[in-house]
């Protein structure tokens, strides 16, 4: 049932902590720029854009004898990251985030930044690889949903004003209660429509189907890592939903 934001959520003020220190992973994709826009909308404190680049070694062709791999020129890779960071800042208009550039695997660099700067929310764009492919290739979103100690926003293109409509899953667990409180706080803050779905028999498909026309789907997380996380509702929903997904920890 769709209802206005529950007034009881405001006493918890969960958004003050969830959105207090926000980090966005930036590349040169429209999806990462969308993540920056949504993160800037939700942020209540410092916002940092982190553009990561990696220099991959040259692939040895078939039939070639193995030998030392000549290092690639790092310059073009860094320039591409700099341009992506500049574009992301332009997308945010009057918002003035901090900007950083680092070399390495994106999810590893982001996890280091999360730990070092006590980040409360990390946001990345969804490139639509799908869950199975994401697990196979170790996509940034997949790795962060599995391993980040903070809340994770997997951003997708918003069809309406973000976050004008929100869906949250509630199942009686303490993790779901926190997600419910966060969803309520967001809804009240932005005057958004909030739909609470309780104790669904098939939570993944139920949440994904209910959120087809929503702008944000909020789920709790038990903080599972590694192989245990592969079957979690939050991990599956983050990959399968059509709208942005906020995994609350």
C-alpha cells in the first residue's frame, strides 16, 4: 500500500548517518555520472568523486614466446580519468564535491577510500552487466555490494525526479527495520511516495516487480561476505532491479 512517509521515522534520523560522508566511483560512463547526481541529491555531508584508472598489460598474441611485458604509457589512462572527473563535476552544477584520481582496480581503490575516510555511503553506476556476469567478471558494483562495510547505492537512470517514489522491503529483521527507517527518512525529506512491502513469500521477484516504476528500492543487508553473499536478497535485488537500489548497512 502506498502511503506518505511515516512520521515516526524522523525521530530516528537515520539519514544523518547514512548520508553523512558520501563517495562516488567515477569512470567515463553515463551510469557513473548518474550515480554522482543521485549521490549529490542524497548527501547531507561531504561528497567525494573518485575517478579510478587501471593500466592493463599488453596481451601476448597466440604463438608468441612469453617474455617481459612492456609497461604501457600511463598518461592516456590518467587523462581519461581526469576528463571523466571534470565531466562528473559539470553534471553536478552548483554542487562542489571533492575530487580524487587514483590508479588500481576500481573496487579495491574504493574500498581503501571507504576505510581511510570513514565513508558512510558509496555510490556506483550500474552498467547493466547482470548478476551472473557481474559475479564472473568481478564488476565494481558486485564487489562493493559483497564487501563494502558501508551502505551502497547502485544507481540506474531515473525516469522521473529522483527519488520521487520509493519501495522498501520489510521482513521483521533488525536489518530490514533500519532500511525501513532510512526509506522513511528519505521519503519525508523529499516528499516522496513510499511503499512498504512486508514479508513477501518470494522477496527478490516481489521487490523487483513492485519497484518497476519506482525511482529507488531500499533493502537491508545482513553484511554477508564472500560465497555467503551470493544468495542474499540484497545482492540479487541490487543486480536485478530496474531502478536504483540502496543497500543499507
